[in-house]
């Protein structure tokens, strides 16, 4: 048995249960495969994401889930204004320190075929997307140096910081407007640092109803992944299972002309090099 490189969490065709697994074919974009109905196979994992080992048992995916569950996630930390081009489109100076806001773990959402559900309070034409690289912390640490920072990473995946802009612009504190239920879809696969040794080498796109609306690169971050982990761990324990959303490049809906908002039935995708595509269908909550 070996350790994983491409981890998924899923419901299996064979037994209907939730499993962790290592992708059999790591060259596939399983986000697209899920939409197109292409079978997805995984070697079942013994144990959990932090110390599990890959078995030879092959299972078939019936439904993809977020690679980190709500139970495993203890904290979601997010960066605002962390790309040079995004700061420019917002007509704001680059920050001198990382701008932190948080989401509750109840914001976590699964990739397709599950939907991102916009609650009634945000069905006002201001729901927005933000394509982001997501970092999952794999071991607990405090006062972590930049040099050691990447040794604390469990893996990387794609995420969408779904934002209710009208709520956001009412106040200087962003956590409520970005922390609504279903506002943090992640996935579909968690890729190990052994496969992505340098997270500042990744392309990142947002694709809205088939049109590329964000087209950036992680090298354009104001604060690198190393710097983020070092900064957030100053005098603060970063626990294993912590999720970090690392900021978004230019092209968000509220700054486009004409503006774009997430509406019922929309198709929203986040595509990140070496990871693949997080696909989300948008659905308006009727409750």
C-alpha cells in the first residue's frame, strides 16, 4: 500500500457508502467527467486523508463529494484582495498585510452533481463568483516559518468564494456576506504537494455559462502560499483540517461591464492547472 496523490471523497456505486480514494487515472479531469457521465474509478483508501494508505480495491464513483468534509474542517480562512490585477480592477492599493475573513464550515459545498444553493436573502442580483486555489492544512502548527510552510500542506484543490455583494458592501466586515450556506464549494480532487511542489505555478480560470470570465495565475498573488501560512500561524495554532482560500484574480462579476451575477440554472466552473475543474450548478433556494 502507498500514500495518495489525488484524493477524492465520494459515494460508491458498489455499496452506496462514502469512501476516500485515490484516482485510478490521474490524467483525467474528473470534474468534467462527472458532468459528461464518464465513469470515475478510485482505489479505496484505508484510514483518513491525513494518514490513509491506498489499497488495491477499485470502486466506482456514483457521486463526488467535497474532498474535505464539514466534520474534518475546523476553520475556513480566506484572503481578500490577494492578486495584483484584482486590486487594480477594484481601484485599491495592494494591502501591506494579508486581509483575513472567515467562513463557517457550514458554507462547505460539494461539487457537481450537487448544486450551489443561493438563499432567498441573496437572490437580489448580487451573488458573485471568485475562483480560488484552496489549500488544506495537513498537520497542526504554530509560528510556522515561510521556509517550512509548504511542509504543513495536505493538498490543493479548487474553490469558489461565492459572495453576496449587497451584504458585503453594507459593512467593512465580510464574513457574513461570504459565509452563507453553500458559499464554499471545493473539489473535486485534492492534489498532494508531491504532485504540485510549487503552488505559485498554476493557471486559474472562472468559466461562467461557457465563457471565461477570470483568467489568472497564482504567480500573480500579492502574498504567496508560504507567506499566508506563516502570517496566519503567528501566535495562532493552525490545526490540521484548516482550509485556506487564497484570493481571486481579476474578473469578478460585480466589476465587469455589464455586471454578472449568479442566477438560477447557471453553470459556474473553476479550472486550475494540475487540479482540474470544479463544476457547480447554481440553484435558487425556494425556502
